[in-house]
C-alpha cells in the first residue's frame, strides 16, 4: 500500500501536514535548503524522538501555493512539490532543477510494517557516502543493509559491517542532494540495484522519517548534515599522533618494552593500547592482579616517556555475584532484559554476561561513574569494542528490551544505536572526571551522530593489499557521512602483512585521520620495527612526516569541528562533477585536508595509475609539477607513497617531535608555499588538550596565496601562538629575494627533505633509483607577528 490521495492540508509553524486517504504526510521546513518528511499510515503513531538529530528546525520563511493538482512549498533555496492524486513528493534546488522525485506508482509504501520510499532513478545519477560501506565510491548498482555487525576478517565486499549511518549524497550531472533516513531499524538502501527504475530506502519497521538536503555542493550538504547530527569535537592533540595497539600487550613489562623501543629507535608515537588481557578474567573495570599489579605507577611511568594509554572497554559485564559492576548493575536494574523481566545474558569474553542498557540515561551515568576508577589511575583514552553489541553466535534475540529513553524498544529498534549510546556514556563519563582535559574515545559501532562522541575504526580487517585500499575507501566514505575522525588497523588485524605491505600501509596511515597499527592475538608482531630495518626506516619517515604536519592536521580537525568537512576528503567533495574521480582505481584517491593529494597504491607494483584532478599538483618529494585533469602512470617504490600538494596552497609544518603529549616543537612554523594557483588555508591553534578554546582561548589565522603573493592575515583570538618565527619556504621557485611587507629580503637556500634516505636500500632494486630527491629550497625567516604580513616574490 502506498500513500493515497490528498484529502486536506494544514500548516502549523514550520510544518505542512497533509492528510491522505490512508496516511499522514508531514513536511517540516528545517532550513531554507533542508526539509524533513515524516510519513506514516493512519493506523500508526510515532514520537519524534531521535538519537541522531541535535538541531531543531530554524525559523525559515516559505510560501505555499495550493493548486488543483499540486501543493507547492518554496523557500529561497528549495522547492517541494506534492502532487495530490496520489500524494507524491519531488524536491527542487535553488535553480529550480529537480533533485529527486518519488516513483509515481510507489512513492512511500508499506509491506506489512516494512516502509520504503522509492525515488525515480535519474540519468547518470550517482550515489556516494552511506558511511562504513564496502565497494566503490559510486554506489550505483549496489544495495546495502544497515545492521551493526561484528564481522571478524570481513571480505572486502562484505555488508553490513560495524557502523550504520543511513545518509547518502546523490550526484546528478550538475547538482547534488542528500538524503538522511533517520530510522534505527534494520534498513536497506538500494541504488538501482537489480533494477533500472528506482533507488529506495527501506526499514523493517518504524516511521518513514527522512531529510532531503538541497544544498549546492557536497561541502554544503556535509555542513548541513553535521549541523543536524553534530560534528566531531576537537580531539586531544596526542590522539592525532601514532598509536600502537596489540591484542594484547601483557604483562606490564611488555608495554614498557614497546614504549622504550619507540624512544630508542626515535620513532614518534603517543599511544599504547591495553586490549582485553589487562583485565581480571575479562571483567570490565578491573585489572589483572599479576599482569598489571600497579596500573597507576605504570601509567605514570609511560606518561613520563610521552605515552598515553588507551584501554578497551567492552559492554558485556560478567555475570558473577560479588563482582562490583555486575552486582551494582543488577541492583540498580540497568541491564538489558527479556520481556518477562529476567536479565538477558549472552556469551562474550568474560563468559555469560549481562549488557548495560546504554539507551537508559541512568545506565549511562552509572557506567560513567564506574569510569572514575580508570581516570583516577591516569587514563584519558578509552576504546569501545564489541558494542554492536556482539555476543557469541552474533544473533541476539529480537525480543530483548531496551529502555530507549523511556519509550521502550526491542533489539530491532535499539541495536543500531546501542554502540553510539555506549560511546556517549563513555565520553561523558570521562569528561566528568578529567577536570577539563579532553578525553579520547574510539568506537567500533555507531549510528548517525556517532561523530559527536568518538573516533571510529574499521574493525577486523585483513593483511592484504585489497584490504588496505578498501580501508581507504571506507574512511573516505565515512568522511562523506560526518565521521571525520576515522581510521583502519595499519598492517591489517587478521593475517600477516609482508614487509612491503606494512611499509605501504603505514605510509598511507600517516595520511589517515586516525592512525593506529594493530594486530590479532597469536599473530606476528606489528610494531614498525618488526619487519626489518628498511621498513623501520620507511615507518619512521612517514610517522615523522605526520608529526611534522601536525599544525596542518590539527587545523583540518578544527575545520571538521566547525563545518563537518572531513579530514580525509573523497575527491567527490571538491571534484564532484568530474566522472574520472569515480573510476577505479582513482576512487581510492583523496585529499588529506584541503591541500594534500594522496594516491593510495598497492605494495607490489612499481608503476601505478593515477588521476590528477583539476589544477596543478606538486610532487611532495621532488617538487615536480603535474598538470591536472589528466591521467598518469607514476613510478614509485615502497619507500615513497605518491603524495602531491595542490599548487596555490600552503602546508604548515613544525619540526619532528617524538611525542605530542610530552614534547613541544621548536618555535618555528614552517610555511611551505606552493605557488601556481589561488587558495587559502584556515590555520587554527589552541592548547590542544583542554576546553579553554570554548572561552575564546584559541587562535585562527588565514594563510592565502594568490599569484606570487602570500598573505598571512591578522591573527584572531586570544591564544598566544607557540610559534615565534615563520620560516617561509618557496617551492617551485628560485627567487633569490622576496618582499616582506614591501621590504626586500634575500632568501637562503636549504637542502630540504620531507623524508630521509632509508638504510639498506636494496641495490638490486629495479630500477635502482631513490626517487626521494634533495632540493635546494629558498626560504626566509620572519617574526611571527600577529599582524597581517604580505610576502611577494618574482617568478
Ligand atoms: O572478539 O579485544 O575488533 O580490535 O583486538 C574480538 C580483542 C574482540 C575485536 C576488535 C579487535 C580487538 C579484539 N576484539
């Protein structure tokens, strides 16, 4: 049954309410280019409650035309047309171009309680986003299910995985739109898969409740989507460093050993992980008495060495009388239950376990209180695993019940939001105890809005080239769905990486928003030094490069926090209408921040296909320029990942430190200028560890480049920059002098390298050439005055 014929309509505030023969259709004008539709049968009634949405409709002016066969709603930026017989919906953009239209026959319809909205497929329509979904960048011809799933060693085309974010962006010839289906039940998105008639989104149950974004660019839609569902907060800076995980480091001397080895080998790193073996019998909020007899002492010692520790927290609480967490949860009635009121138990690491009901505010608070025991010993980082939730067998009974903020829901409705609410509970608990320091939380499962609480990683990937490249696409796709702080297990979790694969993977990971190496229990070591000297050098090179890029990277995270622009940016964001960027293997490529083009390539070929989008691109290592809108074949060995910088941009860097937590960089900010186009970069700085920025204690500064002039705009904000000197490097130029605010100044030359030569470079490598070249770079040092500075030069 589909939505029937128009009967009447009324308007209340921002809401247009249409009655049809058999259904109720509400359009809520959320913003001038955003409309929410709520559609249900007359025999159904739903609350408006959503875990995903954090913003309410803005007061927007709209006009309504009531015609014989249509009802037309117009804002300054969008038009919604409801045909009346039967009621079907079409949405148009500011230029009055069609964005999407209901299938004339099926529109929104029901099969039992299953509800579906069918949208007519349009010529050359593409579909991007949908978060942690495998496959290519363009999802047309594919179908996906949203149902948070623990999937060990998943194949690269598996679906569903751990995280469900039912939001995608449609790309037409010259325009875009977004659709967010806010329904937490198991849902299906079909993008003209096994049919050529429509795309559809469907849920097993619940309300047809979706938002259409009519913005004029992918960036604008991401901005609006993250306005609606929230944005990634500024993370603590240390969490942007290199993180080393292992299933599991224990007993404690193993952790110290790893820490010492990083420092001895001068490989920068900020984080070590404790996986499940740190606990006593896998009981959450406990420590194993022999393996970790003195957690506080250990953490203090590690902090002294510049390491923070992140501990795993699984939701399953061991069913054991006398164990505090279990006794309390039971007494306070905070565990998930069967409809007959008995406790639901499933088997996980601790054995039979109860599951805190994270959809109950009281349970979230309780969990947060238990965390005090962890923050008290010095922890600031927490890792939520198994929160799909997972249990042996992977099929929790559908009838188990959740509190769902007082509304009540079964597993069918609550599953997809469970992990997100666990992350919320964890981050809020941590914040409460950390006295104004920013915590770091990592999660495996989540739903739309998860970006507000935690970083996400892609679970149990496998040590293959395919998986490495698939992981890049997963991260890029999460970036298209509001989840900016995301990453994969470098080296692969399951299986064993070859040295070459590890080298490639860690180079790539240096350009991933979340950067962590991890490996499975009983598998070979995967620290950067475990694959021989050559790989160790390559690892050091790329980890150092990441640390040096920190002023740039941190600024990119700030951009995510203010506009939802992801740190890893699929080329579909900036080059939306260039068909090439959707072609494999080019659809692996992305911009890391606005200015760095990363070309992910496998570990076994020496020649690789690449696509340079519009503009000019400067080879990071050699300064060679490649023209854009052009395919190319690149030669690159394992020692250098193909990375390019956009002409007409700047890269802001510092000297390499070994720990962001402990060490301050020098007071010189490297300003790498890449002329040959126009552009600007929003630099951001604050203390990197507290919330003082919320009271204005931050600094923003625009670096813009136009022709042969760099303008460093006046610094805004109350934070005093750590940097006292700007060392301005002029790439692609040998100007022997330049003008600083009109004053002529001679440049100096420096033999500059972004990466160091690697030891034991294989002399039989064919062809035997080190593509990492030393250049003479021209530079000047100028005082980092907060006032506007102009620097110009002749060709
Ligand atoms: O059942 O904690 O994805 O990263 O090392 C496996 C042990 C549970 C799955 C996670 C993985 C972690 C592992 N966990």
